[in-house]
C-alpha cells in the first residue's frame, strides 16, 4: 500500500519538526490534495493523558503533538 510511517524512535532521532516536514513533502510529492487525521490519545505519553485505557510510556508529549498539528495546518496551500 506504500504507506509512509515514522516510529517514536524516528521522532526521537529526527525531532517532530523534521518528521512532519518529511511527511508533508512525501504527501506533496504524491499530489495528495487532502488528509484526514485521526489523533488517538493512546499516541500521547500517559503522563500527558493519565485517563487513557492503554498506557504505554514514551509517547508524544502534548507540545510535540500540538506542534505537529500547527505544522500540518501551516502547510495548507
């Protein structure tokens, strides 16, 4: 299906900014004109979302997820 993925290890190595910029470039290179984004709270670190049912340490921080959404919003053309 040619799906581009990034792991938390990628985010740790590259930073959320570079991961999102790579994602945007990937989508633009394929002439994608729209994206549906679903953000599951399980992607966030449980220290940020203590009420989640699936607690896995090492997820995104609130700031990382918010910044990622800011970058995606700013990329609209």
